[in-house]
């Protein structure tokens, strides 16, 4: 049943879902399944495989909850065949909880207190015999604890309010009203208005909940969490809502009608509205979280897959004014060769000395590229380096978001125990130019600076999504087995921290790996882990050229057979596009190997060891710009897309303030998703259309 539900929900074939679940339960990872088991999954990509995994886990949770509820009701002796059948067919968590609500153990409630006073028959009478006089009926229930008719009627109304609250039809009717007419409202806490300036847009805000975008809802909820805003979600017309709720319970014109009307109003105000409002607040927050996490994951994916400069000798500079610029020189493998501190800027102004030291280091360590942190003093340092006229050296301003987090981390201390945080930060800046993916996996993704309200969303959901994104990116690119750090290896399919460390230790003791097969000599790395990881690990100088491709070792014999049938060896097959093109692939379909795998093999043979990310290209900001005060409306300036949100993108123009290109200013046509127009780190030309120096805001346009 679960397989069928997943297939319907995700619009997949049941066989695809069944095979995917079997592979997952057998210990296969998402990257491995999507890359090497296309015949079993029908060609599902990693996003679809992950969706099957998440939906399977969700439905298993519902199943476990249903079993608990079934047992709880049975133990109370209240299970009926009809109820049993309803529970057995229920896969909706909300409906499940509604069914359970009347049977759920309760803390002391007003209704429970009224029942103990013997007032339930009076509640029954008001509900089933509306033509009887309620006051006269209430007299029959007077006791020492129920001194008068009003006390009796109040107790009966409490019981009725609880019944109304626990009625499934009533709750669903109110949910429908909320779905169609709910309005989210925020108002400033007047005593804190002065402190709440950044939430000014939401001081007196109201809009239909269904139209409230992810970023607005998260902003409002942040203001509420910080104590600056009061937020509510209610139907747009509560009087009309109450009328609809009362119809099944109130028979107009009868003596009991006023009592029933009061019971309905009490149920709505005290029980139903808080419950459904909480439910919709949680649902809307969950949807906003999901959207924000999707945006963050998409940005992170683009950032991790940004083109690397590659194995170059790099000078990394972490710029600063008072504390100076920390300079490091790295070899082509990213190893630290030298570090120094220069003071070209105020207050020391040792400009000439700094230029001399840089030139000396450039020559001594044969520097091929310079990576300069884009933070404080970044532009000034870039101008100084460019003034040296190094025509044979590429110069880059590199985002230093997260560099300080890495430099103070346990990992950085382990890697550079004899250096301070400034040296470690400069190393991180240099390395992320050489290979953004390899360096950024060492930093908590939330610190990289490409999210949208990432600190306001569900932490567990965010971590799950970002870890999955990093894993997918690492495995999509592939990893050099002989140079990868422990952190990078940790994300390779089938490994994890322990096996990654074992690989690094084995490499240190035995030297570089000569073949993928040698992985089986690594302690605790068994056949299953080898199956999952081998295809994603590359050995550029291996004896077997297939070890430097994404071809999985399980297909090596097949490739050798292709080469033999073509009258050449594997190396010649890799070198000759004509030979590969002439291979009749259908001849090699066998067992679990079909055309999808064979097509992938031929494609991989054509690009052994090639990085799919391309190569980083140099960029230069407008020399006129150093501060927001240098901007003028109408200017057209170069910039780099630094962050993408649902409402537009932010562009780095080389000044402290990032300009916003609103989604309405991104193109001459309507744009639904900013990713249709831009990508992270894209080099763009933007027009300045509005400047607000007081608030530090700049509006830009791509359209103009």
C-alpha cells in the first residue's frame, strides 16, 4: 500500500518506487542509485530518489502513529469495526489525529469537571431535545456543587463545546474556511516600536495567508520571535464563520437555541480557533521553511558547483586595515608554503614595502593567481595588487563568507595547529579559488551567506536538505582519491567520517592509491561500501585508465569486451571518439545492464577525469566604486550575483552594500523564478535605479 501511495503522490510507476525502496533498504545511497541503477529506477534523478526516500519515511511514521492510536483505543475498550476500518484506511496524519481526539487522554478540562458533576445528560438534552425549556431541565441537576440553573447550564455548555471541538466535520469545515479565507495580521508591540525599525514594513500588516510569500512570512515570524510583532491568523469574517459553524448545532427559534449558540461561540473562541490557528501557523511556517530551504539548497548547489581555477600556485590574501593583510602562498595542491603580514593601508601606510614583499613572494613561489578576500579593505588591496602590473597572474576577489568560521574551527586547528586564525582564513580564501567545492565542504553551510532566512527555518529540515545537497554535488563532480581531504571524502557515497579518516590514514601510511581495487585494503571498508563509493573516486595516474572515469568497476569487464570487439585496448577506446561511436550498444545489453547504463559508459569514456564545472574566469569591479556614496542613479556598473532569493537577487558591486534586483526588474518579460534569469556568481551589468544611503539599500535593474 505504501508503494502505491508514493507512486500516486510523486506520479511515478509503482515498479520504480518498489525498486528504489528495495535499493535504499539494502544500503544503497541516493547518488549511487541515481547514477548506477537507472534500469531499476526508470532513470530517476537524485531529486526523485530523495523524494521517494522522504515520502517512504513519512508514511512509515504515519503507520507507526496509526498503530499506536489503534492500540490506545482498543485498550480503552472503545474500538468498533467501523472505527477499525477508518483507521486502517487512513494515511493522512491530520485526519488520524482528528479520529483520535475524542479518545485522547486529557488533562483536567472544564468539560471533564462538568461530567463529574453529572451534567452530561443535560448536555445531551440541549443537543437532542431543543424544544424543551433549558432552565426547567437544568433544575433537575442542582446539587450542593451545582447551586443554580446557570451553573448547570454552564457545565452543559462546556461539555457541548468540547464535543463541537472534537467533531471531525466541524473541524474540517473550519479548516476549509481557513484555507479559503484566512488572513495573517501583524501589529507592532507599541512599547518596542523604536527598537523594531527593521520590521517597519510589518507594523500594521494584513494579507490573505494563501498569498503570503515565504520570505514575508518568515520575516513576520522572526519579528514575532524577537518580541516586536504580534501575529494572528483568523478568518476574514469571523461572524460569518461562526454562522456556518452553528448551522449543524443550532435550531433557530427553539428554547435551546441560545444555549447551543453560546456553546458554539465558546467552542470556537476557546478551543477550535486556537487549535486550527496553531495548525495553520505550523503548516504555513512549514511551507515557508520548505521554500526557504529549497532556495538555500539551490544557491548552495550553484555555489559548490562554481567553476574552480584548478591546480595553480595561489597567493591568498585576507585583507585588513589596522591589523594588516595576512598573505599566504600555496602550492598547486593547496599546501601552505609561506605566510606573511603586510600593512599597505592606514594607519601604517607601508605601501611601498608591501608591494616589494608581494613581488618577492610572487617570484619566489612562482605564483600564478591571487585570491583576495572581498570583505574589509578588499577593494583597496585588489587595486594595490593590480597596480603591480603582473600580466602573468590572474587576480580574483573571492567571497570570504564563512572563512572566519572555518579558521576558528576544530578542523582548522587540527590542520594548522601552529598558525593563528588569520593565517587559516587566508589559506581558506586561496583554496576556495582553486576548488570551491573542496574547501566549502569544511564550513557549516549556514555560514556561507547564500540563504534566505536560514536561521529562522526548521534546523533539522535545513540540515537534512543541505547535507543532501553537498553529497549530491560532491558525487556529481567526483573526488580525487589521492588528494581529497577527510571532509570531502566524508560526503562520498557510502563513506562517512570514519571511513574517510581510514582512507586518509591508509594513504599517509602506504602512499597514493594505485587502483580503486586497493580501497578494499582500507580497514573497515567492505564490499558494500566499495560498491557505493568506487565510481565516485578518481585516480588520475592509475594503471587502469577506467579508474579515472565515472565508469563503475562492476562494468570494467564489459568495457574491456567492447574494446576487444573493436580491436583495441581500453586506453585506445578512450582516446578514439570514432571507435566509441561505432560500437553497437544494443549488443551489450545483458541482465541489469541496459541502454541507460551503456549510454552513460560511452559518455564517460569520452571525458576521463574532466571536471564538469569548467574553469573560473577573472572579473573586475568598476574602479570608481568603493562606497555607497560613489553610486549615482542611472549608473550602469559590473557586478557579481552574490545571492538569489524568491523575490530577486543581490548583486555585489564591489562595495559593502549589496544591491537588490527585484524580480520585477530582472527581464522584460514576467519572471516566476529568478533562477530563470541568473545564477549564483554570474557576472552581470546592472543599472542603479534607487539609492537609500540612510538604510543602506540600493535598487538595481537588469531589465534596463
